[in-house]
């Protein structure tokens, strides 16, 4: 990791190079099985680290997102009730990932969505809002609270095995950003996904959409992909956050012969 440190120190002295720094930071996580090799083999993945959306991935959804970047346009996408909730709770969708998840669910019209990793519930809220607008579907979310999964660093700071840092204040609770009026389509399971995910998957006739956003170690990501994929129906999708932390997503896409689509660090595989 010394080379990354030297590069960052050098780039800090340059003007107007913050995008290069952003790329290096995203490739320098201290985990096994670095993503560097497959990013170099697939240069188009650098689009995943750019703040500018590219039509090369999720073409329809990205195009729609670009048209919706003006705040006033969000009123055509979300109800006043949901917009008021966003404003009241102060969670912003800076990279448009929440909007993208919303658009995917609106298009797919799933009966069953399974998600790992909830935290405060921003992604859950966007998914549930889409299910609400669809008038159908249910979201099953699995999460292990940071104080149960991580190492305590201070009074309210925890570190997870993949390097993620969480601040858990007195006000923190899993899924706190999900509005009450959307919870009728939501089941929240508090526990380790290694135990709970197989149980949830086995209880469903099939899964239309699976979202990984829990522990981002290579081993854990592969476990969740391999557990979920057999339960995803043909035409359904596997979505994963932070796909550039290691090579798990890319290797799995080759294993199941599904073409990866990347938006920022969000990856999608569609099951044929």
C-alpha cells in the first residue's frame, strides 16, 4: 500500500487533479484480492468512479437520471410525501444511486426483493417507495448492527472487517430513514446474513431482485452472490454496491456468464 500513499501525497500537491485522487482512493482499500487487476483489464470500469453519469451503463436508467438531475424534476418522479420525508430527514442521493434503485424497481415490478446491509435505510427507503408506487412487492432486509459486527474504536465509532467505519450515535437505529407509511411492504431481519440470508431465500418461491450492501470482503461478497443467484428468477437481477473494493463481483460475473453493468461502484447482473 506504500505506493498508493506516495501517489496520494504527490497528487495532493497538484492543482485540479482531485478526480485522479478519487480513483486511486477507490482502488486502495486495504483488502485482499485487489480490484486493480480487473479494472486494468476492463478500462471501461473507470466510468464507475467518475462523478459524471455515462450512458454506457444502465443506459435507460442513467439517461432518465440525467434528465432528473434538476431538483424541481424530482416532483415528477417522487410524491410530495416522499420528498418531504427526504427533506425532513436530510439524506441526499448525491450519486443518484437511490434514484437508480427506484427506477430499476419501477421497471422490474418485482414481487420479492432481498437486501443485505441496511444501515440507516436510505436504499431501503428508495426501494420501498418504488414498491409502493408499483402497488405490489415486498422487501426483505437483513442487517447486523455495527455494535454487533464491528470493533469499537471509541464511544460511538465502530470498524468493520472490510474497513468500513460507522458512527453510531444515540439517535442511530437500523432503517431509521424508512418512513412509517412504507413499512407495510418491509420485513427487517436483524442478524448475520451468513445465517439469515439462506433462510430468507429458501422461504421465497423466487427472488426478482437481490441487493448486496453488507460486509464488502471478498469472501462475504462471494458467499452472498452464490447464495442468492440460484434463487433469482430468469430475467431477475443481482445488484451489488461497492463492486470495486475487490474482484468478487467481476469474478462471479464470469462464473455465471453474465455481463456486468456498472454505475459508479454499483454493479448489476441480469439472469438470462
